[in-house]
């Protein structure tokens, strides 16, 4: 199995949605743009948010097995994927790429 580097490339914030719909949070998302994580053998990095992991897990596992070319090839490099976490208030976009 290959390792997969997970890089936070963009973090959005929708405070108007938070004010309208979200209960106050003691610990909102702490991921910062440029932060990297390493999945070894398709496993969750210990310090990666569980919600973000569940959004990307199938893609990381497939890349770790040497696969790719998701959805008929939407990425320029077939051994990468761009996945966003499912936080509708502070979504983070992650680049997943195999490490040779």
C-alpha cells in the first residue's frame, strides 16, 4: 500500500450561515490552509478531523491501493483527488496525492 499525502489547500468560511443555522461551537475546525497530513496504508492520520476523514476515506483508500482516475478522470493527475469535507459552515478542500 502507498502512503497518501493530504494537504488542506483552501478553507472557506460562511459566517452568515453559521449565525443563521449553527449552534455556538467551542472547537470549530482548526485545520489551516497548507497543513498536511499523511495517511499510511490507507489509514486515518491521527490528527485529522473525523468528519473530514469520512468524506475522503474511500478516495484515500483507493489511492493507497494504487488506483485513481476517479469519475472517469476529472483530475489532471489520475493519482490525485480534490475532496472537500462536509462542514457546510467552514468547508476545507483537500488535495490527496500518492507518495512514491
